[in-house]
C-alpha cells in the first residue's frame, strides 16, 4: 500500500507540473485543498488555477528525492525547481516538503512546507 500511495503522490505532482486540468482533475478530489505558506486554495477549480499560475519566462516543477508514507498520507521531500522555459535549464531550486492526504486514490489536501526537516519531524511524530 505504501508504494501505491507514493506512486499516487508522484502522479499528483506530475499533474501539477503539467498544468493540465484533466490530469489534475484525475489526481485531486473535487473538494481538495492546497495549503501554502500564504493561503489555502479550496476546490478543484482553485487547485487548477493555482497549478496553472505562470511566471514570465519560467516554469515551476517539483523534483522528488524521497517519500515517506503513513496510512493515507505521503510526505514528499525534494525541491521546487524554476526552469527557464526556452532553454529548459534550472534557474533556481529550493528544498521543499509536500504532504499529501488521500481520500481513496485522489488527493484531498496538499500542504507545502519550506522546511523539509521540520516537516519530516512533524510527519513522523
């Protein structure tokens, strides 16, 4: 089960990276929430708008380094990368933790944390 949840988490993050509404809809619950350090985005339409936010010449993507699973929750440790759209090169990268809570095979909540060590401590406690 834990391997399946990690695969579902990777699929959800790939859907966000793609910005494709159909892939996001397939990976996220209709009542899903995205929780960032600044705000909460509630509902599938808000999740899609958040995922489709673009920067002038950069695309955002998540790189997965490790996953930790506990029941219906997966903690993904990795980095958020900002990639120059034309060159395809990483312009900036920062460590990140993403906690995904599942309802069945869809994400019901995604919480983003800038401090992976603290997020891992909280996840394991």
